[in-house]
């Protein structure tokens, strides 16, 4: 039912939050059974809802698919960048979903730039929902007291390496220092209040700009008081792959996946993948005060194929994407997406309820086609394919 590698990774993470992990396992079991036996495209209510609070960001990171040199935001236009759902719309959504207790993820852009960020966190935790926030960490110190006092469960920090490497990739001198000041303040407040949350998850996305520094990431995680360190493989595609995908997608669903334009790259070819795979193997064998994971957890052989083979299909993970049976993505304009990045909206919260959208006609059609195809053309280089 589950990939052995995915199951093992989840077991290790479960040790940090056993109660939450048990509930997630039940939801994943139900979704897996629905995927296998329900031919209508319906799914149990989701485990995770990600709220993209804003397209805005205070950084212009080199590798960012939205704001980097080739970022898809260049085709957004200022009108789209300025879009956001009002707090009242999120409150309405939270009231609708609180009964089935999904995990809520706040993302962006930079989610801490959402004007009503603190009020939204209050509303989420008031309803007893598990909450994670994905942030670049530069505003962490400002909000540390709020995050601790309100009981945010997990803070995921995007960190590219030690200070010099991180600041270079993020195009901001002192960006790493701001993260460290934020995590130091979190640690101080947690000790003061005798609490363990929020857990701090350091996420390092591997790229041509930082793969030579990954041996230094355990020291970085220690310095940032991390509970977990995740080495995350690069998400990327090639122009011809995306062109072929978009032709099919336009014919099938009437849309093209413009957000993937920001992930077209040839820079993966500049990575010495053999060296990187060897370093990952050594890191996995180490002993740390935090949990170290690699995602996806490919073998060295599959790491080589992932970066070199344009037609890569993993032999170590199941050839199917379970994510649209378990996760939904809410965009700043209210669109509800079954997948982050494909550009396919199953409905909009400004005109319909979440539950209606989740198992509505458009969402079911998407799931049925995805199950038929196993995955779409860009999917094997998207790490979401290996999440469940």
C-alpha cells in the first residue's frame, strides 16, 4: 500500500509527533484504499490543506521557480501578485474543515508578509488544527513570540547552506544571520515557557550552487537549533518536456502549466551527481542530535538517473501520485488546486465550498485521468510524486 522508503521516513518523523502521525496514517490508509478501489475519482477528506497566502516575497533567490531569474512570476503581472484572500474567507474555510482536522500549511511567496498573518494563526489554532509554516526565515525573530505562544507545531526554514552560500543564493547579505537570530529567539522562548513547539525543520534544496556544501549542513542544523534536517532534491524540468506536457494538458484540461516555466533548467547538468550521491550516503550514516532525512530517499543509483535521465521513472517508489487524494492547495485568488504547479483549478472558494470542490466534477476528473496515466510528463522530476 505504501512505499517502503516513504513508510520508513514517516516512522522516523512520527517519533517527534506520535499523536499527529497516527492520525495521518489513518488518513493515508483511507486515501490509498480510495485510490485503488474507487473508480469515480472520489477521495476521503484531505490530510493536508496548503494555503498560499501571497505571491509576494522579500527575497529574489537565484533558484526560485517563482521569483528567480527564470521565475514564473514574470508572467504573473502586478494584478496577480497583489491578489490575496481576506481573513474572513480563511475563517469560513477553517470553520468548514475543522471537523475532519486537516493539517494546515501556510506558504507563499513569503507567508509572514500576509497582512493578517498573526490573526490567521490565532484562528487556525483556536480550532485545534495542526499547523506548519514554510518560510525563508528572515522575519522569524519578529514573529517568534507569536509562534511560540499560539502553539504553532512546525516551522520549516529554507536554508541553502552556511552563511556565505545561503546569502549568495538568496541575493541578500545577512539573510542567514536573520534566520539564526530567529531560531535563537525561538529556542529562548521555548525554554522560558517549557514547551517543545514549534519544532524547527531545516530544509535544504540541493542545486548546482550548494551541492558542494551539503557536508556542512549538519553543522548548520545544529547552529539553527533544528529538530529535523531535510535534504531535498531539486525540482526541475526541460523546455521540451514542458512543451509536450502542455500540449497534452491543454487538450485534456484546457490549461497549460505556466508555473513550471520557472523550473526549466539545464543547471542540473552542472552538478557532479556522483559526488553529491556519495556525500548524501555519508551523511545518512552519521549520528546527530536531530533527525536527518533525504527526500526523495533515492539510492545512489537512482540519484544519478534522476538528474541525468530526462525520461526518469523511479523503480524504488511506486509509479503513482497519491497527493491529490490527500492534499489540496488554496491559492491567493481562492482557486483550489489538486496539485501545486499544474495550473488546474477544481473550483474557487469565492463561489463554492471546499467540500463541494474537493469531490466535485473537476477534481474527480483530474484524479481519474491522473490514475489512468499514473503521472503526467513533468511529474517524475517533482518531488511531490514521492511524498506518500
